[in-house]
C-alpha cells in the first residue's frame, strides 16, 4: 500500500510559528511533526509515500529529500495554492496508483498503527475515529458495527466520534471529480449514505496539533 501525507495547509491557527516554517516541520520532542509519520509508516513497511505541499513547500522538500534517510521513498505533489483535502488527494492520484491508499493528515500525532488498515468488500473508504477532544466535543461521524454514518448519535445506539485524519481510500471515491480545490467530507458523506464506508475506533494516543498550545502539549508529552 502507498501512503499520502497531507502537508499543504497554511496553518493559520499556528501563526506566527507558521509564518516562516510550514506546519509539518514544526518540532515537538526534538523532531519535526512529519518525521513521526514517516517513521511510523516505515515501521509498518509502507515505503512509497506522496506528500503534497503549498505554503513554504520548498522547505519540506529540502528537509525530507527523497526520504532515503527515513527508509522510505518520497514523491511530492506541489500545489500552487492549497487545494483542500479532496482536491489535494485528487491531484496526487497519478502518483498513488490504482490501488487503495492510506492518507494521514500532517498536523496530527498519534500511535495509530497502519498495519491492518484496509478496505473491506466494496467499501470506498475506511476511517479511523477517535474519542472527541475537548475542542471538538460533538464529533464528526457515528460508528456502529464497523460502519461509519454521517448522522446519528447515542440516541440511535451509535457512538459519535471524531475523524482522526487517518483513512484508507479507494481511487473510485474520487470518480467524477475535477481538478481544483474541493473538500473531502462531501465525498465521504455520499459514500456513507450508500453504506460504503467502514471504520474503527482508536483508543490510544491522538492529538490534533492545530494551535501553539497543543504543539506545546505534545512537546511535553514526548519529552516525558
């Protein structure tokens, strides 16, 4: 399986830290955030990785190179302006190939193990969900019996959880899409309505590194 790390975001909530450094290269525990993803993918024997970038993207390429020092092979999908999650993945499809692929948000940290993540049957996506963090108490999607639903909650016997930013996707999820900026969520919700999205609840460590405070929290965690 190939993997893609999403690294094209501007990181406005991280300013001024991201005025001169792209968010994936901000450090916690003495290493850039994106390095943790590369090391975890390499440990899972996922070696072919695509990274998209826009804001200060040349710094990402200069820092990571071809990936050989991390035990992986990196190819880049540069974006003149950020294409959002859906548009960024769609642009990178020629690099990702015809088989299902793993996508990881570059601005998270977790101990999610990529080994074992896959699509089942005719599914178009498999999402890893996590407990709702304090800054997102209402969650994103409902999960029951290994199936992910756009609507529903505890009243319907479904546990509403937060999307971790880690998922496996079929290229067919993007059928009919056109080049340009567009969100991923509408594609996922359409696939959910057709019963074609599986999922799992990860109960380990996970942090959305969206603010300087959360970056500092992760730094403390890793140093401890």
